[in-house]
């Protein structure tokens, strides 16, 4: 006879996590396509990093800092409304008015934060994450984590917050 300790306890299925994984797989190709178009625009219209930003990029560990471009805009462009609303509902965050967005080696900065080194370092960490994981894998993980854990508690956002503060200390 089995005692209680050896009896297998069936765990309830985590439907939310499963749905988020599936949604991330479905959403990644169109988001990837959109991100590539934004990166091309930033490459055409943006500026290279300043000396101070290069130093931050080195501290963060970027492989290709020379490729990074920054484009200051009045409003950060966002992908299709339906997509965004879906992600916002899942991740319980208002994505309506972000101050920055990173697309591969391209960074959009809202003019209100254009001179804020913490925001620039935060986005440089995202560039490094793109380099480390690859564009497609980064986007899939980013979307999935935002859907499962919420924007603020997603692993890639937590890393960006932590490293953007640390990179400013030295
Ligand atoms: Zn971020």
C-alpha cells in the first residue's frame, strides 16, 4: 500500500502560462517584422552613441556598440493597436505611452527623457539582451514573460533595471 508521501499529487494545469507561451509563439513573427522595420528607420535617421554612452555600453558588455543608433522622437511608435491591447490586458500594464523602445541595435527615446542617462543605459541593456539571445528569441521570451509575470516583474525588465543602475556607478 502506498503511503501519502509516495503518492503522486497531480498539479493543476497552469493554463495561463500555457496560453502565454502559445500567444508568444503566435505574436513573435509579426512583432519581429515590425521591430526590424523600426530598426531600419533608426539606423537611417538616428545618431551614434556619445563617448559617455559608449562607456556605459562597454560596462554592460555590448559586443557591437558601434552599431547602436539612437533616434529621439516626440512619441514612441507602437505596433498595431489590437496587438498592444492584448498584451497590455495580459501583462496588466498601461503600454499606451512608453518613454523608450529598443529594436535590435536601434533605440527610440522620447524627447522628454532624451538626456536621461539611466533611460539610455536601460535600453542599452535591452540591446545587449538582443545580442545575447538573438532578435527572435529575445522577442519571444520578452512577450511570454510579460504575459506570464507582468511587465515590471518580467526577467528581462528586472535585469535591465538592475544593470542600468550598476553600469552608472563606474
Ligand atoms: Zn525595459
